[in-house]
C-alpha cells in the first residue's frame, strides 16, 4: 500500500471547473483527468419529450456533470487540494451540487514527480 | 355499482394495466396510441359518460400552456431567418396542399383542420432515430408552433366577431392575472398548485364560453414564458408529468370520442393516409427544405400534437360521439404513427 490517495470530485456546475483547475495548478497540482459523467436521476429523467421538444433543444438536456480525478502524493496534499476545490466551488452539503471523496491507492505505475 | 364508478374503475385498471404491460414510465414509439385504442374499447361499453366530457378541457389547456411556455422570445430570435423561412414555407405549403386534396373528400372546414393537425411531425419519434442532426430536430420542433398559429388563424376566420373579441379579451386578462398571481408566490408548491388551478379555471371558462381551451392557454403560456420571473419553475412543473397526463388524456379521449365502425370511416381514413403519405413524400424530397438526407418515413409520424389540435376543434364543434370525420382522423393518425415506426425500425435494421 502506498501513501497516495485518489481524489475524486464530481461537480454539477461546470462553469466553475476552469477556476478550480487554475487554482490547483497555481498550488502545484499539475496532474489530473476530467471526465463527463451523468447523475443517476439525470440519466433516468432523460426522456425525449412529447410536447417540449423545442425547449429541450434550446436548453440542451444532454448536459453532463464533470468528474475530476487526481492522484495525490499523501494525506496532506489531498486535504490541501480538497480545501482549494471547496473554497472555489463552495460547499458540497447542498443537494445537486456534487460530491468529493478520496480512496487509498494500493499500487501506482506511471505517476510523475 | 353506478356506471360512473365502473368507469373510474376501468380507467384506473387500464392505466395500471398498460403501465405494467409497457413496464416503464416512458412511452413507446407509438407515443401512447395504444392508450387511445384502449379508450375506444371502453367507449363500446354502454355507459352514459357525456356529462364527464368537460374533463378533457384541462388536458388541452395543459398542453397549450406547456407548448406556449417554451416560446421565450430571446430563444426564438436567436434562430436564423432563412431557417424560419424554410420551416414556414414547409408548414404552410404542406397544409395548403393537403387541404386542397382533402377538400374532395371532406367539408372544407374539416379538410383545413385535418391538414393543420397532420403537418406536425412527432418530435419524440424523430429524435429516437435522428439524434445528431440539430437542424432537423429544430425544424421538427418549430412546426407545432406554426400549426398552433394556423389553428389560431382558423378560429379567427371561423368565430363570430363577438366570440373573437371575447377570446382576445380572455387571452389578455388571463395572461395578466396569471402573471400577477404567479409572481407573488415564492415557493414551488404554491406555484404548482396555483398553476393547476389556473389551467383548470381558464380551460373550463373557455369550455363554457365556446372558446378554444388549447389556443387560449397557448397564448397565456407565451406571455408567462416571456414576462413571469418564475417561468422556469412553471415550465418544469408543466413538463414533469407530461407523459402520465397525456396517457390519461388519450384514455379519456378514446372513451368520449368513441369510434364509428362503418366502412365509410375506414375508407376515408385510408384516403387521408394516402394523401398525407404522398404529400409528405413530395415535400420531404424537395432539396430546399434540407430534410431529404434522412429516410422520409422518419417524418411521417404525426405524434401527440396532431391529436391535440384536432381534439380541440372536435370539442369546439360540440364533441359529438363517434363523429365520422373525427373517427377517420383518429384512425389515420394511429395508422400513420404505426407505419412510420414500423418502416423506420425496419430501415434501421
């Protein structure tokens, strides 16, 4: 088992993603991946409308949440990154804002120092 | 058991049964036509239900309101003028052509109305097959609004001057009152409850005064979409249960409208189907409209708007049970929807 942690952060307000990434880079966190993901209810609710086709086109119901993943060297770095994200994005306590968590990383290959 | 209680039992049973058979909240590609057929079956049971017909008006009102509440001017003005020109030409010319041909079969009034109702193309059906081409999806998405405007024009010609003025006053007064009341509420639950109340009140008032519930609510919806600060909450509330409400509407419509089981009705249906098939085929092949890159069967399904537009006029006329023209129309819509889906599916394979 390594000391590394995998930080997973899913945000529903993608407008803040760029600010979060810039702040992380400024603090020295340079590695990470971004994926488009969809919430469970968002997926279930995504039905083609009967009468509201025009509005669904205009508002583009295919919008996705953004998932940011990054391997942190240790617990201290992880907490620092989480604080930076929360400072910019705001609290995750509200419903439909997103989620942030970490998991221990057992083995790593390819991490850049 | 009283006949009306029996009827309510039938509705609940059928709704639950069909819900179970189709196993999901979503509608099939037939956009609920199976529920209409079920309604026809109930109409064959000999129960006096004409006194319950006012139940249909709020459904039409809700569809009108939902349709109107999508029309935010800032969205509408974003689209290209050439695009609008091609959609308007498509809608108007296709309506005109179908009307001219159908006039040989039906009265001029019914020919115009069936033409207006059969020009819209089911967005839900098309979007299942064509997912990436946004030009086509926008094209399909705009047609129902134009059909609604054509229906409004049709009523302008059809109504007496007094009724016309009454309708205009109704639209203005209800728009202003609805906006005023909805703006002074600040929680979602109150807005939703009030919205339901408003739609029922507007629709039933229209029914009593012999006005179109669909058109009046459509216009009120447009006003709300552009001038009410809670427009998005209102739209979400209207949109949230669209499938369940539409299913109930189709069940009730099938039951109240009934179907005339006469050879002449089915012959007329067949002719309407042929006319629509030929006219749509020709129009979809015209390169100017830029729809020919997809298989033309995708665009054949009339969908929910067709039924809604024609139902509004059927009720406006008095809503006679098993009316010949309306029976022919409903059979044509169900058949066109089935043809479109079956052909599109086989084409996909």
